[in-house]
């Protein structure tokens, strides 16, 4: 079990993370979602043991991760920008990993490369960004970690490579009971594979739950009123977003209960219908609510 307890992180006067609490179980895929600068990469690097924890603690099976080689050897971290020995060939990098990581499996690496199809004779500097990402992913999964951390892993990958990667990640969870923590701006991809998602906004956790529960909590409703209800709707604090097309309002609400339906009916709604909402829409509405006025909406 991975535990992040009351963790905060500052860089000079900038607070990157503030009072983060997470508990991540074995054999699940966790998605980390947030705007640029929200603290996603900082959190991933702290879990990987790159940064020291100034406040709080991060534990793996009850052991502090930072400056603990035994714990860190159970974790593999794939950064969004890979740093390799550029004059090495891919095969030389594989040999290096095999000599350093006790659990590294060349057999696993070769099986993964059947999908990713890298020319192992090429030097690292000859590879595109997408090819370097493929290499890094294969190398790190082949170390057979308990926790695999991926920061923007689909960056630079074509559609086929993305599909192969997602299938590979799912197989690792099923076959090896691996925990995967993945950060990506491609939220539709996360929605397909994640058991739970964590939405970070300005260094704080806004939501942590499985996708079904989040969608039960936040809903998009199509509502028709007989009269203009702009003023009344702006006063309802559970409304995250208001869009209006003619007499039809599209309302995004949080902390959804049947009472919300009753509130709208009391305001004269002749139709209240759940129209469905994607994880990407939830992220957009929950992340931007603090930076816009409640009174603004689209007509």
C-alpha cells in the first residue's frame, strides 16, 4: 500500500502541493488529472523519491520512500522527458538496465518490443520523442516494479502505439498485480483504463474517487423553464456551470441529490433531464470554477 500523508511541498515562495492525502492500493490504475502547474509532476516525483518530503510523509508498505533504496527499487518512474545516454544504442541501454536492476527481465522486454517495434541497434539520439518514450516504458515495466509511475506517457505516440500501451498497462495490472499511477492531459484515455482518478487544482486535491462515483456526484442537466431564471440560478451554489440556448439551460451541478431536481421544479422547470457528462468535462468545470465569476454563462 502506498500512503501520502499530509504532504506539502514548496519551491522558494511557491507552494506546489498543500496537505495532500492519498491511499493507493495494489493492483489498480490511478489517474492524476490537473492543469499545467497544478502539482501533478511534483507529486509523482515525490512518490518516486526524487524530492525530499519537507512536510508530511510518503510510505510504501509502512516504509518511508525517500532515501530508501529498498523501497525505491519497488518503484519505476517514467518521466515526460527521458534522460538517456544519447550515444548508447537501445541494446546497450537494455544491457545497462539488466546489470543494475535485479528484477529486470530481458524476456519481458523482448515481448513488449514485439508491439512497440523499436530498432535496438539505433542510438538514443537517433530516436524520436515518441520512440524514446516507448523505450523508457518498456525498460521500466521490465524491471517488474510494484508501482509504475507514468508522467504523460502517450506524449509523442501515434494512435496505434497508444492503443498498444493502454493494453499493455491493463495486462500488467491483471497479470502482476501492479499499481499504476498515470498523469496525462489525454483525459479520455484515462477514463478508459483508470479505476480511480485524482483531480488536482492549484496544489490541492479537489476530488479522489472512482469514475462512477464522481459522475454520480457531478451531473449535467438539461432544464427547460417557462420563464427566465438567470438570476435565481446564479444564486444556487451547487451549480458549477450555466449555459443557455434559447429557453433551454444546460446546468452542471455538484453534490447531486434528488433535492436539486425538486429545487428546479419549484422554479418552474417543465423538463429536467440528465444528459450525461464526460470525465474531461468534469475536470474542466471543477478546475475553472475558482477563476470565473458565478454570474458568467453562455447564451
